[in-house]
C-alpha cells in the first residue's frame, strides 16, 4: 500500500467540457483531474486511501481550491472549524462548521474556505470502498454516491463518533505496518456507517420540520375557512399561530407557492364563484354575504382575480353547465 505523497509528477488526465450552440463548437473548458488537489492523477488502484487536514492543502492555495475532479476517488471532509463555500458541479453551497462534505468520484468541485477552517479529509478509491461495503451493508452505498453538505449537531452521538474514527485513520495513514490497508479500509467503512446514520437523522429532521409546517398550514387554512368573510388582517391569523405575518407569508410560499394574503383572497373568490353558480342571489346580496359593504368594490375585486366581472362569470359558467339533449340521451343508453 502506498500513501499519496505531495509532489509526485505523473501524467495527468483531464476532463474536457465542450459547449455547442446551434452546431458551432465554442471555447472548451478543461476540468483538471487530480488524485489530491495539485497532485496529478494516478491509476485508481495505486492508492486506496489518504488522510490529511484541510489547512495542509488549502493554505498554500490561499484557501481557494479551484474546480477540479477526482476520476476514481471519493473525499469525505469533516469541518470542525470555520466557514466556506463549496462548488458542486454547477451549484454553490455555503457551509458552517461542524459539517460533513461528501464528494463522490467524478464530481466537479471547488472550495473557498475561511482562513480559520480546520478538520480532517479522507480520500479513498471509491470502487474498492463500494465493493467492501456492498458485501456487508449495501444499503450504505446510496449515501456515498451523491454529493452532500450535511450540517451536524454537536450533541448527536453519531457526530461525536466521527473524530475518533478520523484520528485512527490518520494513525493508519502514517505507518507502514502489516494490515495497514485492512485496518484503514475498516475504519473508513466505520466512517461511512456514521455518514449513513447522520444522513438518515437529517432526513428524519427535515421530514419532521415539513410535518410541523404542514400542520401550521392546515391550521391557517381552517381559520381562513371560518373567517374569510370577515376580511381579518393577516396579522390576526399569524398571531393565532404564534408567528409573525412575514413568517406566515414565507411559510405559505414555501408550502403552497403563494402568499398568505393570496390564500385568503383565493378562498373569497372560491366562495364567490360557488355563490354565482349555485345560488340565485344578486351580485349585491352575494357581495354582502362575503363581507363587502360596497358592490362595486366586490366587482373590482372579483375581476382583478378572475379577469371577468361577476355577471360575466355567472353567464359563462351557466352556459358551460348546459348539456345538449342529444348528449344526455346518448349517455343514458351507454
């Protein structure tokens, strides 16, 4: 087993990205392919794992690692200190320690670290690692094949288990002794198990957060159903939910795709349309029922949200509901 050493000079492999517009080739962009950043790529079989600390490689490059990829190597970074931004393919994601970054093989990535950043990095040959894991715990593979930025909770038992494993990996990477490869890959497998457990915990937390948000939205909609004709300020609804009007509007946009005011207005319009189609009430009566003191204001409100006046909507809806006698008789014979 050979540990990757800085300064090796071996022939590089590069990924060439070509863009073509309307059949015309334009400028090409070369994504460097490294074993470790700044160290030219080696055959995937030659180095199975490597350990280092983030400042070792990022400080010489002024804490900025330009976009590159590792043809056959996965990297797991455990940030214990600092902040930064990672470029993963075409997306830029900000992060704050403590967090984990998973960079699978053939993922274009780059980093912009703060100067106080710290934490360990393990680089490993992805195929041998996957082969080992697939024998014992194939369900772990999914967490190694997708890039991820994972915020950690210091109080989490899984997060606390990470550093001892990384430190043990460091010891194995620094010695040349019998069983080094076996011990290193076993520790790496243990790290991958913790990554998978943390992934499941984060997904459960997101699901719980979504459930809480859904419950708040459901309560809001129930209140709107009960009070829409009173035209209450959004602040009254938000107060009943224990949040601010701005928070309620952001919640509605996130879950429903519309603002809280739009939710209330949509409910008013829905009831107005029902009244126009299924009752014989006059426009003035309907406006009063829906909490509008002025019929003209109701008509303007209705046109703003539907593009039709109340009378135009009623006529169009009633016309659409008329079914020719020939269709009725045909349907009856089926």
